[in-house]
């Protein structure tokens, strides 16, 4: 590209509302638009610095410290790349959606890359009074899927164990969608009996049945223009699934006792802890309904799959449970929590912390305040006392043991082990 073309590109970028930077093949920033300076600049010079230095405070490219690098991927494929990263911003560490586009010269050679960045507002890497919190790899993968599907009208199916935060994820999908300013209506399908299903979802006309003294709007009507969240959709009886299917296929419904069809206008998000595919095979869930609600499935990780988020989740939950107190966990208390399996996931962690907050007289929650069936790791779990096993397996055993024994946070543990924090997170996910 000649100087006039570069000038034209920079002029175009400044006209765009989203933060964007231009980089060369050596990761060096050569320009940033006004939106980027406003959102991420922090009055620090950007031009001439490496993108990974600015965004991550790294001293080498992302892929060398366990992070996916969109520039390297784009350079090898010649195509645009989109990833979710943790960036260092003037507000601290934040989740950002990164979309990188290669710029080719007249010979088809990649000469520059344009990176567009958007901060994700419904997730935090710090204790927060609302929304999702987390920074583990599996959490970030889930968050990336939310950001991809939210702007569309595709039906979303949230899958995962009970207590993993499905309604919060559904709310995040809604908040990042074009319907964010319209209602978000949650329906607990496990509590809908056959007699209540139609009247609750579709409403009823005055006089439709005994006790119907006035017209009632149903939840479908209440969600008009917004998002309808069907929680535990797998609990809907087979006899009622056809009524839901008809609503989704025709986009119309009738109030109980009514004759005129009404137009439905909502974006559907469903959730279940059940194995719907297996239920379809067993013919306890309609195949046609399954395909109608599962356009874009998202799996929510269990708490045992995101143990490194336990300190952050604990701090967040304590702040939400007792906002008037500055509750903190003793390092031994945190170590015990990190060693738990939590079959009830985040809901179970919240219950444990709520009880502990009531048991603690001071602002420090000690191990004795926890109601845990906790056992110290056995000596046989130490890697040095085992028979010879593959090195990779031994490393995993050692890392899990180190996590349970270490009294500080993961950053301190990574420093003690002599590896980067990112490398530690990546190894714990293997």
C-alpha cells in the first residue's frame, strides 16, 4: 500500500465508531482511530508499540504464552479471525471481543491487519455486583459463543448441570442482542402443570374458566419484542411439547378461551440439565421440537471444570450476599473450597458461603465456618509416592496437588512454579 492508500485507510478508520488499530506483520501498531484512543488509549503513546505489549502487557506474542493469537491465525490462513481475549485496559483487565481482518496489497500479499475491539459489558474478571464473572479458559470459550450468537435471532439452547448459572447466561444473551431494551421473561417449565401450561404461557380471556374474572396476558405476550427464556425445557411433558412446537413453528397462539390468533414476537433461549438427545432417542422429547430449540447450543462448564474461577466467584458471591460487610476468605478457607468437587456448582458454593457469612463474627471467614465434607489430600496422592506413570500424567497430578497445597492465588503459584499465569491455566485445562 502506498502512502495515499494508508492515509485513506486511516481516514476510514477514524470514521468508524468501534475502536480499531492497524498493525503490521511484526505486531507493531502503526495507527489507532479516535474511538480506540478514547476507550483504551489511557493517554499513552500507541504507535510503534507491539499489540501484545499494549493489550496484554506481555513481552512476546500471545500464542507464546498460552493465548490464541488472531494475527498469527490470520497470517497463516489469509482470512479474518475472531477471538475472545482478556485485555489490560485503563479500567483493568476486561473481556474483549477481538475481530482481525487482513489487508492485502495489489499482489495479494498481506501487508497490514485491522483489529476491531469491543469490550464485553456483561462479564467481568473482577468481583461484580451483577452479571457473569470468570476468567478461566472454559468460561472464556462459553463467553465467546454468547458474543457470536447474541446479535442474531437464532434459538439458543443452554446445556449443563444444575447450578451453573443458566439464567445469568440467558440474560447475557439478551443484553447483547438487538432486543436488549425489550422485556426478558423467564419461565420455569418444571413448575408448569398441564392445566397451567396454556394459561401461563398464552394467557386467557375473561370467562374462559371458573375464576377467570378478567383477561390475563400470558408470558409469551409479556415477552413481546424481547426474549423468552424457557428454563428446564426438558421437564415439559410430552403431551404439552406439541403446543410449544406449534407456537414456534407458526409464530402465533391463542389465549385460553379466545378465538383470534395473536402474533408472537420473541427471541427464544432455552435451558436444561437433561440429555435431550438421549430423551429424543427414548421418545420422551419430540425430535422436531429439539431441532427447533437447539439451533445454537452452548455448554455451561461445571464449577469443577473452572476451579481457577473459585476465588473470583467466592469474592463476588460474598459481596452479593452481604454487601454491607467486607467479607474475605482466609487462605486456608480458599484452599479448602478449591479442593471441593461442588456437585451443586455455583449454587452450592453460594449456599456454603451464605452459611459461612452467618457463622463468622469477624470479616474473615475461617475454615471452621464452612460446612464441608473436606478431607486432606492423602500422601499417596503425592506424585513422588506413586508408581512410574507417563510424564504428562505426572505433571497433572503434581499441578493438582500444588493447587490444593498453595496458600496464595494462581498468579503467585505460577510465579513459584516458574511459569506464566497463562501457561498454568492452560496446563490445568489439559
